[in-house]
């Protein structure tokens, strides 16, 4: 196994990235890079970029759950529970990543807040 293996997940970080979906995970990563750049050059944009990241994650999860509900509807509920939960788990990776990026934006905002004497 790789040195990046998380013991409680038994999955490497690149595998988590692929599980979440390349498009959405790449978009959230681009927003993370923009967030870090904004923290350095334009601190006023940190809040908006953090919220945008959270919204992208939530919309992606909503689309995924909608697709899961459509699959259940098409099969009249005769779908393997392990398949359904595997899909939900993959979409939770996106949500966790988006929440972590949002947490980074909150930490940056706290550090940038002016201190009152």
C-alpha cells in the first residue's frame, strides 16, 4: 500500500479523489487553489469562495442522490443494498472534501479578522 493510505478507510487519497468523481473533485480542488490565492491577494473573497465550494459539494451530492433514487425507481427497489450504499459513500467523499475546504476558508477568515485591543 501507499504511504498515503488512511488506515480507517483502507483507501489511498488518489482513490478517494477518483471515487468522488473527477469533474466535481477537480472543481473543488480548483476552488481550493483559488481560496488559497485569495487568502494571499484578496482576503475579501475568501468567504465567497468557501461558500461556493460548499454549494458545489451539496449540489453534486443532491444530483447523486437523485440518480440513486431514479435507479431505485427503475428497478422497483430490487437493487443490491451494497450497490446503493457504495454509491452514497462515493458521494459522501465529495461532501466531506467540500466541507474540509469550507473549514479551511473559515480558518483563513478567523486568522485575517482584525483583532480588537
